[in-house]
């Protein structure tokens, strides 16, 4: 008897509310497995974005600006233009 058959035999005697719990858990496992086996679209788009050398150069320039103190302080992020110091 394989695992699927053992599961089937075991759940046959469970009451309906418990069967719903079993089904919820099985669906959770399926989703978890899908996430593991296939990269998400946003992840691959992010990887592609950061593979661009111009993006990396822009980030490095920004880090140099921050380290050199070439920054603009924003007191209130909700009112960016009014709060630039």
C-alpha cells in the first residue's frame, strides 16, 4: 500500500469537519510546494533588473553620495516637496 492509499484509508472514517481541515492542509502543502518549485514572477523580474550594470552603477553612485553627505533631508515623507530641508 503506497502513501496516498494509506492517507485515503485513514481519512475515510473522519467526520466531515475534520475532512475540511485535512483538505485545507493538503491545499496549503500544494501551495507551499508550488512556491518552492517555481520562482515567482516578481523575483525573476527583480533578478533581471539588478542584472543591468547601469542599475548597479546608479546604486553605487547613490551610496557614494550618501557617504559624502550629499543628501537632502525630508522631514515629512507625506509632503516631500514642502518638507525638503
